[in-house]
C-alpha cells in the first residue's frame, strides 16, 4: 500500500508540474533548456524533443528582449537568486505572446549555480487590455484636438507591445489623420510626419502614370496584335511610375516610421530632417519629370 501511495503521489506531482496553468522550465548555466512542462510547450507549439537538451531558452525570446534576458540569467547565476522580467516569447509558428518570467537559481551545497527553476505566466490578455486603454485615451486626445499628444502616447505603447494589432491600427489611423492635416500646413517645418503626407501625393502620382500606361496600351490596339510581339510601351513613363511607387511611397513611409516611431523626441537637428525630406522628394520629382519629358518608346 505504501508503494502504491508513493507512486500515486509521484504521478500527481508530475501531473501537477506538466499540466499546471502556468509554464515551468529549467535552464543550465549556458542557457540550454533542461526541462519544460507540457503547458509551456503547448503555448510555444514545440514538442519536448525539439527543445529540451537542444535549444537555449534565449532562442525563444523576441530579439528586442535578448539583452534583458541574458542580463537576468547572468544575475540569477552570480549576483542574486531570483530574477523577474516581462518579455515576449516567439512561438514555433512565428507568433508572439507576452510573458512574465520569474527565474530562481538552484545551487549545490557549495553555492555553485546548477540550473534555474523558472515560472512563465502568459500576460497577453493584460497587455492587450492596457494597450486598448491607452488606445482609447489616445483617441480622446485626438478628439480634443491634441493629435500630437495622442501620437506620442501611442508611440510609447507601440514600443512596448508592437505585435498588438489594435495598437498598430490606432497608430496608423492617427498618422493618416495627421498626414492629411499636414497637407494644409507649413511644409517647411521640420515635422517628420510630412513624409506620410508626401507618400500620399506619390500614391496619386503613381496611379496617374499607371493609368496612362494602361490607356496607351489599350488605345494602341496591342491587345489585338500578335501575342509574341512586344506592345508599344513608354519605357521612361514605366520607370517613372515604378520609382514613384517604390521611392516616393515606400521610402517616405519608411523614413516617416523610422523618424516617428524610433526617435524618442523631435528631430533635434532640424537641418538633417530638411535635407533628407527635400533631398528624397525633390530629387525624385526632378528625376521623374526628366523621364517623362524625354519619353522614348520601345517596340
């Protein structure tokens, strides 16, 4: 009976570990995963054999949190017995979820670090709720005419939870509204959002050029000619349309996002913003006009 009772207790303990409502794992001094319960494996979408003894837990941490995790693991092994941090874990399918990680150092009788005993809690719902609350506040600020304050609030949220769709959508909505308002504002001001306004103009320009190419193609009667023959195309106009799309639109969006989302303050050296903005857009405009003026047909 005692043996049966011991076996039952052992089974219950294993079941409690494997199927707990939170994730459990242990990593060695080099960060290699030594154990992980079924709950955490199911969250991540991996099997036991894919991770345990083969991968380092740092491999599952979102790249932007690698430094924080490695510092926490080092401190847990040398400076203190417990380390806690909020991080993001990357699943096998590429999706990301927010997690609270608490690691406790396990040492031998001589105080040498052996491995961690870590608990992982999925805090995605909490982070989502916080993001939605901030999004609602940003919309309130926008409704009060404080669009810049709303944008700044969303930038901070975006930096902390960039993978939440609601935050991305809210930021995009306010950016578009700000860009639309900028069309009537002072373009000489070193405002990074003007890149988005410029990209909207290049969208229209690219569409006009594309429609011209389609019209020229149809009006030439090329659809009724030999399929093997190359239809008459204004090559320079085609290049102009391509550059309007990939440089005028994409470059302005990328520059706008880099400036708006990554900088923690307004552009401190306004002349740099002026050179980049006007250099890209005026340079492209001159290039495109030159192509159109010197249109050459190829057949």
